[in-house]
C-alpha cells in the first residue's frame, strides 16, 4: 500500500537565491556595518568588514584580482548587501561558525524534477539540473542528500536519479557545480525544515581545513574522475558516520559520498577514500583521507592524508601527511609530513619533515628536517636539519645542520655552521665553534689552524698541525731525529686544550700517541706522552712554547736491536720500569707555533 504524503515542491531559482537565503537569516551575513573607503584593495576591504563584524572571511586567492581597487560609502547595511555590491552578485556566501566562506559562483542552477515516486519505505526522485540563464542542462553536477549521505552526478544530458530506502520524514536535495550557486529542492511530509547550512553535530569545518589530495599523483591514479568532480562541486559539506566499508574508493557503503564522510571505523578491503578518520581505519592496500586522521590508521601499502595526523599511522611502504603530525608513524620506505612533526617516526628508507620536528626519527637511509629539530635523529647514512638542531644526531656516514646545540656522532663526518655542542666523527667541520669536536680532523673556519715546529728529548725535529678551538683541538704530527747514528722516524696524533690566561699567555695541556720506526717493522714501538706547554705570544701569529712532558714507552724490541744508524736506546738512563717492556720518564717539549 502506497504511503500518502503531502509533497511540497520548492524550486529555488538563481534569482531568488541571490536575493534571499533558504534558511532563516544567518547571524554574520545579517550584521550591519558602516564603512567608508576610497581606492582600497578588495582584500583590505574584506579585512575591515570582518573586523567591524567580528568574524572571518575564508576564500581562495584567485577569487578576485589582488590589485583591484574599490571605493565604498556604506551606512548601516547588512554584510550580505556589502558583498553583493563588492562582487556584483558573482560570489556565493556560506556561513560556517565564525567564518563566512566565499566562492566564485557567477552562474545559477535550478532543479527540474521529472518523476517522484513514493512507496512504503521507498522514495525515487529523478530530474534535470539546468542553467537558469542559458536553459542548458548541466552535466556532471552533484545532486545529494546531506543527511542520508546519498548522491549522484548528472549524466551528459544533465539527468539524475536517486533512490532512498527507509522511513524518512524529509528529503532535501542540493545541486552543486563548480562556478555555480547551490540550489536546493525540499520534499516535506510531517516535518520541520532544516537550514540549508545544516550539518551533523561534530562534523569538521569545511572549506580551507582540508588539503586537496585529488591533485596528488596517488590521488589522480586511485580516485575516479566522478569522485574528484563530486569533491570539487561540494567542497564544504562533511558529515560523520560510525562505520563504512569499501572494496575500492569507487565501491563504498557511502558510494560517491565517501569523500564527504568522516568515519569512526573504516574497513577498506583493497583501498578507500574518505573525508576523515576519527577512530580506526584499516586497508589491505591503501587509505586516502581527504582531511584529518585521528587515533589509528593502517595500510598494507600506503596512507595518504590531506589534513593532519593525531595518533598512529602504519604502512608497508609510505605514509604521506599534508598537514601536521602528532603521534607515531611507521613505514617500510618513507614517512613524509608537510607541516610540523611531533612524536616518533621510523622508516626503512627516509623520514621527511617539511617544517619543524620535535621528537625522534629513525631511518635506514636518511632523516631530513626542512626547518628546526628538537630531539633525536638516527640514520644509517645521514641526518640533515636545515636550520637549528637541539638534540642528538647519529649517522653511519654524516650529520649536517646549521646550528648544533647538542651532539653529533657520525662514522665519517659532522658539519654544523655554528657548533655549540659536541661532535664525534672522523672529520668534524664548522664555521664557528664554542663546543667540543673529537675526531681525526676538526676544522673550524674561525678556530684553530696552527702549525708548530718543536723538539723533545726523543726526536729533535717535529712538525704538527692543530685544528679545532681552544676547548679541544686535534694534533696531527710527524718527526725525524736528525742524526747520523741515532735516526728515528715517527708519526702520531693527539688532543689538546688551552687554558687561556690573557691575550698573550696560555697553558696548553696535550696528550699524544705515536709510532716510532727504528729501521725495521719486526717490533712495535709505541710512545705516549702527556705534556704541559707554557705559551707566550710574541706577535700576532707567532707563539713560543715550552714545558715538561712525561713519556711512557712500550716496545718488544730488545735493547741494541735497532737497525744500523738508528737509535738503539730510546729510553734514557733515568727512567721508571713498569715491567720488562714498558718504561716511563720525565722529559721536555719546546717549539714555535705559527698562525
């Protein structure tokens, strides 16, 4: 038995839409403002109107020419009328909280129903979407019911058909198309009319909140053209749903409306495309989310989020977040965050943060932060922070940052333009340094670059290169005992620290280790020294130094077994024995330093 309904068909044409709202007057659009401006840019006019009305405008930068100048003399008129005068009725206005959303809409739509069929628990509605000015039927326009989350696109002839199952007290159809103003068709039974701006409680704010994932490479490949057009036609409608399932983005329990729905639980057998996740989402292959991801998201291949991440995100290959991240990311290959990153990231290849990072990153190849980092980076090859690093970097090959306020540890090299921390690596490089660098070569552009020529009781001619700063410098040296019968060849390295007394006087404390060559390689001859040098600067670039040294010599070479012409007894008569192969004695060190 057919259900009797009273059908009231309200077709709102473009002219009426331009002159009056479908819903009761909205607060911000009806506020009255007085403003007088001469030769002022449109963007500045909008700023002054928003300040006067205590609300905000949201609009695309391409909505109007940025250099367009207008003059206005408005006395106590509604904001809606000011906008109509400013844009000559070519812009559509929608309210969303404290925002008035502006979008280009010079053209007007209307809906012409062709067939309305009702039965028990069934509504069938079909018709055409038409351009009110030209009379042409509009193809690929979105026709949707906001609350029931059902929609379709008009075909090449502008025709649509929608079927609704269940007992519904109202059916409200909206037609949307890019560059057109929306129009709404309302079917009433024993109901109350909802405002045109109605949306479910808790739904996220629209226009400007979500990033456009449809334009990405993954989006173009996996999202159908119908879904992208739907999203383009109705960018500012979003609703909440407790559950959705999908086989692919085009085969979903929400149908073509999936990109307008924020779900608490989402199960995507192969892949899914949703407006957002506020709970748990899992996919066999991929998840594509137009907006924010909250709590948990898992995918066999990749997760693509157009908004922010607040929670856990795990993918077999790739996680890509176009907003900011707070929480945990794990990917087999790559984690990429376009805004700030907070929390922990782990990736098989690389972690990329396009702004600031606070937390920890671990990657098999590289961690990259485009701005500042505060925390820990661990990488198999390299860590790079383009601005300031406050924390620890550990890499198999190298670490780089502009300003280090922490620790760098690398297998080969560390670089910090300004170094106020601690570096450990084979090669450490910086422009300026007030910290400590420990390595074979420590090069500070505005630090030590000193060459010393010196003698001691064992080798009478030595030359060394000192690099670093006064807190810690590296010593690389070689020497030759010039003698016909007591030759010695040596090479070694060491570390030093200068205790600065004033501009001329200092005391240098150094420790070195060196290998002595006595004519053959049959035995090892190792000499370790600790020396304290009193240094006095004669003129800029020339310093004399001298001081005591204590040496410890270890050799398995029997006495008088050196080759002919080489020194037979390295150990002096006055010495201390620390076993059969180790001796110690007090000696001296003296020389001159240049630069």
